[in-house]
C-alpha cells in the first residue's frame, strides 16, 4: 500500500500536525543532472559588450568610435590614448598661435576653469570615473585674443565588466525540470576580455553580451552559478545567483477518527461596514431558509463581523444573539421558527463597522478566542464537531497579515485540532469577473474569499443577488458536506501514476468521493471508525 504513487500540488509551506511523514516519496529518474550545463550566447548581443575603449568624437559618447587623429589640434590627452584606468591625466597643448594663457575645463564647452599662465603641458586629476570624460581648453595671447574651444575625450575605466542577471529561478524548482538562467556581460570602457561561468566543479567559457545557461533535468539540491569577467585593462568583477531544486514528493499518512455525532459549528462572518447598507436592509429574509437545510444536524451557530478593531463587536468577538441578552451561541435545541428569527435578526446588523473589512482575520480570531475560552466565544468550537465558516461581504480582505492569509487560516485549524477537524469556508461576495455586481452594489471583487472557498471546497455566492435563497441552500448543503469530509494539508492530484488511498480500520474504504480543494468529500456520511488517508505532497 505504501508503494502507491500520490502527489500534492498546493502550499509547500503548510504542515499538518495530524500527518505523519512515511518516506521521502521521491521519484527521481536515473538521468537527472547536478553539474553539467550548456552555454548559448546571443549573436546579436555578443559584440555589444566587446567595446575597445574611449572615443575622441566630441559629438558622441560611444567609446567605440574611431581614435583621435594623429595630428593634434589644440589638445592631446595621455599622448593620444582614448582609454585609461587612472584619473590622473596628462594634457599636451597645441595652440593655434603663441599663447600667454590657457584655461582648462572638465566639460565640452570650456565653461569652467580659470585662466593660468601657458605651459606646453600640465596634469589634470579628473573628478569623473567609469565614463567618457570630456576635457576642453581655450588659449589667449597677450593682446587678449581668445581661441576657439578645443575638446578631446578619454574614457576613464576603473571598474570591471557589468554582470546583470535577467532571468533566474526566484522560487524552488521542481526536480527533474530544466533550469534556465539568462545574464549579460558588458563593459562600455575597455571592453570585455574574458568571461568564465563556474557551476560546482565545472567551469566553462562564456562571452560578452547576452548568455543563456541551460541546466537540464536538475536533481534536488542547492546550487550556485558564479560568473566572473575581466576587461581589457585587467579589471575584474564577479556575481553569482543561487537557486534551489526540491524533491517533488513526500509521502503522507493522515489519521482521522470519525464519530457519528453529526456535529457542526457554523460561524457567520458578516460585513457590517457602510458599503453593505443595501445588502443589510433585507439580510434576515435573504438567509431565511438556511436552517431548513441543516435540520437534523447537531449544530451550533455564532456570528461575528468583518470589523477587526471594535472592542465589543469586532476582532473575532461573537455578537450577542438578537433578543437573548448575554447569549452568543444558537444551537439546534431551539425551536425552528424561533431559531430562524434569532439568526436572521442577528445577521442583520444595525451598527456601522470598520471600512477595513477583514473576514478571514476575524474568523481566525474568533477561533482563537474560543480556544482561549475568552468572552462570549467560550465553548463555541467543540472538539468533536466539524467547522464551517459562512462569510457575507461586498469587499475583499483589506489587509495582508499572517491571519489574513487563506492558507494560514487552514493551517491554523489543522494544527489547532491535530488534523481531526474538517473545515469549509463559504463566501457570498462580489465574485471576481462579475461586472454587473461590481458596477452595482459590489464594492470590490473578493479574490481572497474566492481563494479560501476554493481551497476548502466551499460554495461561492453572489452578494448582489436580491434573494440569497438558492445560494444559501447551496451553502447549507455545503455545510452538511463538511460532515462527510476529511480535510487534508494540501490538495491531492490524481493522475496515471498517483492516487489517494483511504483505509478504515486498516481495510481499504471504497466509498465514492470527490476531491474539492483540500477536502475529500464522500457521497455518504462516513461510518464511525479510525481512518487513514495515504497521499503524497509536493515538498
């Protein structure tokens, strides 16, 4: 049985307390690689980084232009060189007539500098590096005659080639896949002389311009590609990029004890912000048929709001039941008609809560408060009951903390109850892509609420509907399905090589089932017993 191949595709960071690692589950082909690679240089860019030095053309900044003419005209830098690694420049002057004064400027228009007594040469310490530096000079004789402005340029290069990684893995790569890294090496001054790519013990010559490195069929491990380069002045640079290749699978075994109590705790999370005024007007009638569908179950219902801050009606605190002072939890022992009235009127909020709606966060806090036996939340979450959350909101989760994240909410439930509690999250929201709702009463698309509902096999309804009867019935049926579910740590993938195996009291259980996100939902209520689910998870 342990040899059955199985896979997971979701939430590599999730851990489930109720799951036992039963082996690495690796399926590693024998031809996986961990050191060889192929280098491909783009011929269109190869020459782009091979520039040979500076330029003397005052109208261009490109250092690859032709060298200065052999006959000096007004000024010569470093005896006619166009490239240097030093900021100490030697200037030789060739005035058009006998001069008494000269003015040197480190620009191309003679705008700066001061007049000094003329000398045939002088030194200039440039303030500029790693660029094409212009130097200009003017001459003046004793009669005050001033020459034109003479300009020459030299590229001062004091840096090694520039190495830029354009494409590289930003997340762990699945084992067995190819890895592609793209980088460029350029040097606008001296030009690139050599490039070396080092990967583990393997060293290969790369080139100036754009390079593409392909690592085929990578085995699991941590890897680093080092790229080093030198320019034609011998100046070096080095950069590296690291990436991780993970083993694909680990086998999991989850043990769940199933009873026949048919207990479910239902938490309604209601948006009581100002934008929900239209929907709140008829909330009681919109949800009137919910209790009809869950009839016969041992249920508890409580209500909280999406307000993350209010000291009495927010931050996951349960709101008092309508007409029942000091009571926060409605249960199935209450007569049907009375229960419908209490629930409807409790859901129809009169206060205006925070505009920073955080339904996932407040649901998280409601469970935390119940576990801590805090305030009205005491005894809401029963250890032997399943959990269903029903959210109604016209706006998405408005914060990005740990407790606002769908995956973290599921992980919290799993770890808090040792993997024994099935959970579903149902959302009546402004559905993404519903243009009619979003241009009407829907404030913003509920992307994260949609995500957590899909993650847990929940129902997704339309907050803009005039009557919630049909979708509330669907949600109530989804709540019943929670009692027929086992919630896993990550969603299984069934293919030709991998499957999901369920054992009851050590024997294969063949009950018809579907996989809905993290939930394995069975067609019938599970008979009481000890169940074990064997599957594989993507690491």
